[in-house]
């Protein structure tokens, strides 16, 4: 709480610098932040209560919608707890598929974050580049699961869709493109002076503060704390795959950037191994509708850090209690600390650096045709062609330029 | 000896009243049940001596006459201890653990808002997650609470 004599400005709950509703009351002396008071809860939708009133099967789809980005994280975390109570041992192939989707989700989330971070520091070229590249992984997710987010892959006892050899080849092709791009981003993050100068020493959180404030995910790892549920409390197929837990000693926003871009490389490594060693066999086993009485706690390393779900079952087909603790709630405590004695202008990037979660929605597009009341579903290539045509009519035509660029590339 | 067994043995040696209430559920998962009077010493022992230095969250439970609280503690070894205590619903007073984990503040506020727990020693601050005009005495995660038209009307009245 602030001293009543401090000069305070409110930021949020609705503010252009924030991507989600959250309220900050910032006490200032000149441009310097004396203290921050955070008010959360504007997005509380009562999902835990709603989960108690629905069946386990309905809850998978409800809980998948806790987050618009880490949807697979939440559904897997919940499902692992229920499977533990029910004593279900899922087939190896399902464990691997859950891992692959989980890592594809991490890639899309980290690339999304990179764009947001670029935007927050006025480096919008980085936003354009990383979000363009993010489309590569979004297309893969859509091809495997049928959706860009909220994949609906999980079910009790396994997964609902298989990955066939052709899809497997497509994923590998996409990974090659992404890896090439990520190498470029690592180069930018570690060599580009603008990035290094703008992000170094901003939002400092020491190793001791991480441990004291219980920060998780890349926020913790960028302060040298090797905390990763995939290793500490291994689940799905992670115990059978080799990868490094990326840490950095910078303890600031710069460190968080480096950790995230380097983690992308680890995700590619994990997916390649999982596809190579994808076990044969069924993708799911039959699960009962009713879950015997019991309780379980499940942990999952979501892109933003440790996700925790606690489930208590009472023997019926509805859970007695579902408790969810998403990573941002653990990290938001650290934000207060990071902002103290910093400049107000650093606030957007410091907040963005814990990667607070905001919704990225479905991209099904319905276009209304003239003289036609009903909508029309348009395929992605057709939409692309339509877009080029539309821009040409406005006088924006890159055909010649693209030809030139392609010719230069061949040289 | 596994880390789970070390924790179990340490606890039983120090607190003989825990006999029969420390369980190793599976590798990396333990559950302990302790009365409210003995909660703080056991909690402190797990945090300080057993180095369970990460509090994942606190789960609230409505158990008819009682309110249950599970403190999910873990450390570098990956062993997760679910330390459970409970208190009569009529006087749901627990002590804050913010002196051990400053980050627990938000979890305790959640228990206050959603379950009607009273956390002594918690510093003044914003409530979480309900709105400032939420009607007094309405605790949504209690089992008997329903989003009734009366409750919604009550919310309007207070607005």
C-alpha cells in the first residue's frame, strides 16, 4: 500500500500499455517508481466452480479454455491429475503426442512473446518477423489438431488424434524453417546493440528474489534458477528425451529474452527426438466415466512456467474440487519487485517480460458475398490470393519486387 | 533411502503426533495431515530443515463442517508434499505463511475471498479475485453457494 502523500497514477484495468485487464496503481517521484500496487481478478471467470458442476469430459474442454495460449498445458495438467486418481496408464504413443503438441505450443507462445517484447520497446520489425514465422508453427498445429489454439487433443486415457507419417514429415520441414529463423533471432538477441542496451538492467530480479518470491518459468531461469517441471517432476515423454534446461545469469529482461529464444532450439530438439522415437500402438485406452474417490496434484511446465492443478474426486462423474494455479499468478508477485526504483517508461516491457497471458483466438474466417445473406467459408490459399488481389486493386503490388528479391536470393 | 523416506523419517522423529498421518502416495508425492495447532511447527520444519523452498499454491476445500487447506510444498528434489490442515467453518481462522513465502499473499487472499477463511497476520492490501462491491458473506467456492438470482441482485445492490 502506498503512502497517502505519494503522487499516484492509475494504469489499467483498461490501458493501451496492457494486453489484459489488470490494475496498477503506481506511486511516482518524477519518473521514478516508488512502489506499485496491483489489483487482479478482472478476468476471473469462476472456472473452478464451473468445473465442479460439470462432468470430467466436459471439464477437459472447459479447462482447455482457461488460457488462450497455453490451452494444451492446462488440459494436460488437469487430465494428468484425473488419470492418476483413476489409475489410468496411457499408451506410450499418447505420451509422445502430448509432448509434441506441448512443445509446438511452447514454440508458438515464445515466438508470440518475442513479437510483443519487440513491440513494447518500439522494435516493430521484430514483431513483424517473429509473428510471420509464428504462422509456420500455427499452420502445423492447425494441420495436426484442426485448430490454431484450443486443440482438443487430450482425452482421458490418451489423445484423440494420431500423427501420421506425412504429418510427421511436415512437422520436420517446418522445424527446419523455424530453426533457421531462430538462429537469426538468437543472433539479434545477443548481438544487436539496441536490444542489449534497452533490455539490460531493466526489471532486475536477483536469484535470491526468485527463490523468495517463488517466481517460475523463464522468469526464474533467467535469474540462474534451474527450475523446470519437465526435469524436476517429469511427465509425458520428457523423462525419455534429452534436452537442456536453459538458464541465464543476467537477471533482467535481457536474460528473459535470451532464455526464451534459446528454449526454442530445445523445443525443436525435443520434437525431433519424439517424432523419431514415436512408439507404435494405440493412442488411447478406454476410460471410465466415473472416477473413484481420491486426490492428485499435477504439475506441467507451460510456456510461462509451472502450471499446477489439484483435483479431488468423490466417486461420481463430476469432480469434488478442481484447483488451478497458472504460472502468471506466481510471477505477478515478482513484478512489483522488478518495478521498484525503475522508470515509468520501463513498465510495459517489464510487465511483458514475465509474459502475462492474453488470448489468441481462432482464425476461422467467414466472408459475406454480395447478395448473399449466408457466410462463405474460404480456404487459406484462397484467402491469401484474395488478399494479394485486394491489395493490387489498392495500388499495392509487390509482384515485381518479389521477383527481384528472388533473383537476388539465387545469386 | 529416497528423499520421500528421509522427509517421512525426519517428520516422525521430530513430531511424534504425526504417526500414521504421513503418507508416501507415489514417488515424488507425499501427503501429510496435521491439526491446526501443530501446523506451524511442521510447516516451518518442512521449509527450513527439509528445504521445501517453493510453495506452489494453497488449495482451499469445503468439507461440510470444516474448511480444509492444502499447502503444496516442493523443492529441488522434485518431491511434492501436500500438507493439509483444517479448521471449523464457524471460526475459519488460520495464520499467514507470508513470513516464509511473501508470494503466498495472493493465495491467501484467494482463500479469504472464495472460501471465507480469515488469515491473521496478512498485510493490508487489495482483495483478490472478487470485485470490491462483492456482497459480504458470499463465498463462491463453498459447496452450498450457488449463483442464485438473489446473489446477483445482492451484487447489484452493493454496486
